């Protein structure tokens, strides 16, 4: 599955590029979230959204016109700069529209100005693909796409819950809590553990709701662990004599290196994988050298 993850991620990124090009040529809507669209059409918010929508429409038209010239290679430097400005204008208009929807929410409107300013503008990135599917894909394929999404979701959820439950029962329950537990007791404990892990996963999903693209959030969280886990395998390959103690020390050192980088340095999250892997090799290599001396 690790080897399949690389082309799968590349396919997802390629799909995102195609979707971006489609909306550049087709013209993106001002709002993708259906609830935002409904609120924007109601008075008095509609009068506030109207000038923002006009600005957005003009930027989208300019993007569509300039994209063709850039793709054909006929654009000069001024037109490329104009395309970049149009992209910034389009993004600014969409953000302003989402901000107005937030500020006109009755709950937010009742807050003090300082509290309103502290509220984060909602993000509708995760609604872009559903909007494309429901608006531009033939209905005969919509059901197939939804079925594929739900099948993948259920497959990922049950495999994750089963793995977490199995590791919890084997490594914690049977080893530390009840070493003499019978099979029936372990079965009951596994059912309770599955429910607890499911609740934890649901809580995490609600906690990260509205933080941005789901794929990006998942990769940001995973970057804290991917590099360190890779480093353990690399350590075993380059230092075959490294024992379990060196592996554990290297793993902890790699994760601490990532956390220190996150807290004290401004580094893009993709570099966390490299930092974690190198940290494991450094700490694990030093620990392995001390173990050999003993």
C-alpha cells in the first residue's frame, strides 16, 4: 500500500490541476458552499454581495481570456502579470464574500466588533469537487462517484479502526492491563475499544472541520509521523546492528526534531518528512554507537 500511495497522491494532485483549469476556463462561482449561496441570495446580504460578485465576474472573465493566450504561448510579460493580478482579485473577492456571509450570521452579528474580527473566515475548499460533480457531471455518473467515495471511506475507516483496536488490545490490554484475560474478555474489550476509537476519530474530524482542504490537513498531520517512521526502516537498512533501544531512541528523537521545527522555525510541512527521517538516523545512529561500545 505504501508503493500505491505515491501514484495515488499524484493522481489526486493531477485531478486538482484539471479541476483548477476547468474553473479557470469555465468561470468559477463566487461561493461553493450551498449554505453560503443560499444566504448570499437573501436580503439584505444580497445587496452587499452584488458589488463583490461583479468584481469576481470581471476577474473570472479576464482569467478566461488570458489563460488561452498563455496556453498558446502568445502572451507577453504584461499579460502574465495581468493574469496573476486577476487570480489575486478573484481569490480576494471569494474571500470577501465568505467573510460577509460570516458577518451577517445572526450569531456573529450579535458579537462585539473585536470578537467579530477574531472570527476566522470560513473555507469552502472541500465543496469545490462536490460542486463540480453535482453541477457538471452527467447524473448517470454521479451515483457511481458517490458510491466509490463511500466505499473508499468505509474501507479506510474499518481498516483504521481494526488496526487501532488490535494494537490497543495486544500491546496495552493484554500486556499491561489484564495479561490473564480470556478470549471472551478480550473480545468485549475490543468492542469497547472500537467504539472509543470511533468517537475519538469523530471528535478529531469535528475539531478540524473548516480548516481547509481535507487532503492538505491529512498530509500536514501525517508529516509529523511519516518521516520518523521512514527513518526507522532506513536506520535498520543502513545500520543492521542497531537494536530496539536505538530504534526507539531514534524514533523519539525524530519526532521531537519535527516538533521543535514546528514550534520554533517557519518551515513548510512537507519538509517535516525529511527532518523526521534525518532526526531518526542521527539519534538512532548515536544510540547504536553507544550500544556497541557497551
